[in-house]
């Protein structure tokens, strides 16, 4: 397997989670409730944490939202990021309420005195700031990606002059190519940890692909320390998609991996059903510190033995039974009906 060489970025601590350096690429999402509706917000964050969310962001639109952070924080275990636009005073309130990180948008909070006050509050609370740019909120003429990168560099350098470098940066365009270009260019100039994402991606059918293309390309380049897949859908869908992407790239492992063939006219069993059953069974059995196993499920013997050679365990189906392989070596034939059970047993699960 090709090893990805990650860009060495600085380590930034968000609550108890560290990102950057050699720390795992962290998964995050954003609560979609009104933040001041504490009960609903906490319930959603708990569901997301159970699904694998490691950092949660909440929108801070007014004083009530900023104040609610204290009550939310008492009831959740993952770090909370306050998302601030337009009003820098809300950032200071959010810091006072115990936010673990502040996200500022240079497109709408840019006056030096205001930024200085937020930086001073973050410095005193020892929390980081994410400089979060979206191509849509950076003003000016010319190439929007260039504008976004230049604006991020100017903003971060201004903050550095305030003796603060506890920063994370994001540069989200609404298209995959623009997003990739922006992060590649920015990462050439700094070592700040990068929060990857594409903005306003739409419904999952297109949004997951758009995000995966951009975030995937960057992660394969070794760029990126935390990701959010933004979708016009539930935040649970965002977390599930992020986990699937990281696992598909081999960047992180959350469960044992299945490789299965697309089936064709040679397949004589209901392979889709078998693979779905196996997938569900593996999802219910967390890795719990074990190295992930690779299991090959193939519809016939044409590619079965070859593919299963690459896998820890494999099965190639005939008409009513499948030939079980271990490290490419045929072991025995097993009936289709209880093949999932046998595979799980052979995997010691
Ligand atoms: S493994 Fe066999 S059934 Fe599956 S796609 Fe290849 S030839 Fe078809």
C-alpha cells in the first residue's frame, strides 16, 4: 500500500483533541440546531459524538447562543468550536463561555482593533483560532482562489504580529478544483494545521463526491489535519461520509475493510445481499485497537483467488457455495447461506 507522507504542521490543541503534526486527521461537523436551544443542541452533539464526531462547531449568532456554550459544554465530552461572523464581541463572549476554539471569518471580521481584542481573549484562555475563509465572503476583483490565499496570508500575518500563532486555517471554495488549488498554495507558505472542506456542496449525492474529490486529493498530497464534509443533510450523514472517506483513503481505520467485485453475468449468488450483511456485521464490531483486516468477497473464481491473495481472508463464489481463501490459499468450501457467519468466525469476530 502506498504510504502518504503528511506535511508536518504545528500541533494545535482543541480541548482534549490535538490536530496537526502526526496526530490523526480529526473528523468534525457542525450542529444544525439553534445553539441557544441547549437541550436539542446537546442531544444532537451526543448523537454525533457517538457516530464518530471528534470536534463540534456551533453557530453563534447572538448573545443567547454565546451564553448557551457554557451549559452545552457541561454536558458534552468533545471540544466545541464557536463559529463567529460579523460581530467580534460574540467571539469574546464565546471565549468567556468556555469555547475550545473560535472560528473567525476574515471576510467579515477584519478591523485590526476588533481582531486584536478577540486574539487577546483567545490568548488569555489559551485556545486556538481558526481563520476560516470561504471564497464567497472574500471581497475584491480577480481570481477568487488567489484572493482567498492572499487574504489568509495577510490575516494570519497580522495575527502573528499580535504575538499569537495558535492558529488553524481553512480555505473553502465551492468547487473541488478551487478548493484544492487554495490549500495547495497556502500550505506552501505556512505550517499551520489545515481544516479541509468544500463549502456549499449541496445534497449528499453531489456533495459527498465533490468533498471527497477535493479533500481526498489534498489528503493524498499529505495536506490536511482535520476535515468536515459539509452537506445539505443531517450532520450524522456528514460524519458517516467523513469516516468512509478517511477509511477509503487508508488515512484512518474504523472497521475491517471489505473489497467486493461489482458482479457480472458470471456471478450466480446474490452478492449484494451477502456484502450488505457482512458490512452491517462489521459495522457492529468496532476494531477496538485491532489492526483492520481486509476481506475480499468475489462473485466467481475468475478474480476471486487473485483478489483474495491481497486480502487477509477471501471468498470466491460458485453456484451454491464459496471457496474460502486465507492469504490467497484455498482453505475449504462453505455454503452461501452461512458464509457471513463463517467469515466472521474466521476473522475471530
Ligand atoms: S469476480 Fe467474477 S463475478 Fe465478479 S465481476 Fe469479476 S468476473 Fe464478474
